[in-house]
C-alpha cells in the first residue's frame, strides 16, 4: 500500500505518494509548472531549470527545480510567485534565443510568457536538455551516448566520437529530442530568427487562471504527459 504525504502547492493542500517529485505532484493535481527536460519514468536532473519553484522552510524560501525535489510531509511550495515567473521567463527567453528552430522551445517560451527576445539569436542544434542521454542510459541502460566536455564545450556524443556498438538504433533519443520538432512556419534561416508568437492566442485563457493546467497544445512538442493524458 502506498504511503502518502501532504504538501502545500500555491496554497493548495494535496496528498501525494511518498517519494514523488514536487513536479509530478503538481502536474498530477492540475497545477502547471512549465518544464522541458523531464522524461517520465526516468530520473530527473533539472537541466532546463524551467520547473523552478520556491521551497519555503522555516520562514525562508529556496529556489530549486521541482523535478529533483522530493515531496515530504508538510512541505510548502510556491510555483507562481512574481520572482519565479520572472526567473522562469528569462530562462525560457535564453532557451528560445539558443534554439529558435525548435517548436518545442518556442512553445514553452510562449507558455512562460516570453513576449520579446532581448538577446542575440543563435541556431544551435542542441540545448543540452539531456533527454536523449537519459533515455539511452535510464530507459534501456545502453549508454551509447553521453555528455562530453564542460562549459561551452559541453556536448552530447558517443564514446570516442565513434558510433557505439551498444546503440540498438531504437530511435528513442530522436523521438525525445525537442530539436526535431520544427516551427510551424518551417525552419528559420540564419539572420531570420525570431520569436514566432503563433500560439500567443492560446495563452489568453491561461492568463486568466495562472498556474493551472488548461490542457493547452504547448506541451505537444516535448510530450508533456499532462496534455497527452487529458487529450485535445
């Protein structure tokens, strides 16, 4: 029999199975915490930082990723404060600056309220979310790819930059990559990058009830299971 703990998320008291992450707990109760790098059933690493929340303890709050924060009895979580919204919006803005040619990134930026981009666009083909690496090591245990290097030289690569014999060509890494979902209007050429804004109209209802899942289409690109569960 599952043991349950009671936590508070944005003033809502919810009972969740012991050992569940705060992100899973919130999503399961219809509380929208934007996220991108999460893969269901695989351990989280908080790479994208979009799911940050304030964990209030002894009168003090600490900002942390909700996907790596395990729910504990009496925990108080704030996921939609002005501070969190501002930080999350800036993270989403940096992501869309890095990879404007990903519909998944464009959509999550829109969901985080990004209205303009203040930084220079790049056309990177990887945002180091780690979804591919974790699917390979966590789901199948093959470890055919992994992170190599540090800082600006960090990248996803196979061992010794040679296709690993451990790869069974399942294609899971490609299926989970947010870069494989191109913008609705097609790829943006160098110098033409922009915040597309095509889905801005979908956010009008969400702005009326901030913090709650409205089963929008903006999680389709990165396979938000909340949207997949609720359907269109």
